[in-house]
């Protein structure tokens, strides 16, 4: 039987974590986190370090995060308020404020986002 063990702490958000997703790509384990501080961060788990920060809105809590797979593996979706913002992780900036695309089609808060290929 395998037991889970604490392997470290990732520090960087200034608010409670509201969204978290795990991914493995290119032999690297990643975490994507969203917070009440309005930021989403992409973490390299083995280095225990945030490698990217996404700021979709100056004053909105992140409600959901997800990463693409297969053909869309370079996309991240971040939900806040009534908006879903798509970010391209190939953008070399360490801090990204401008989404590649944003959709504000909802009247109520977006609570979950998923990216899939149809």
C-alpha cells in the first residue's frame, strides 16, 4: 500500500487557494493554482517553484483553472466572475496580464472550466 507524504510547501499566493489542477507534461509534474488574490500560478512541482503567473483581472477571485491536453496542451483556462480567459503558455512572459481570448457569456459566476478536443 502506498502512503501519501508531505513533500514541501508552495508559497506565492496572498489569498486562499480556490482552484487546483495537476498535469504531467514532458516528464515534468505541474500544478496550476488559482486564488482569492486574483492570480493563477503554474508550478514546477519538483523545483517547488512558481514558473508563471497569470493575472486575468485586477480585482476578481479565480474560481476555476484547467490546462489543455493533446492538441491544446499549451492552453490554460482561468475562470473568474462571469468570464473564462484562455492563456497560451508559450508566451515567454513570466507574468501574463493579457489573455489570448476571453469569453463573458454568462450571467452567473463560472464555477468550473474544462478544455477538451472535440
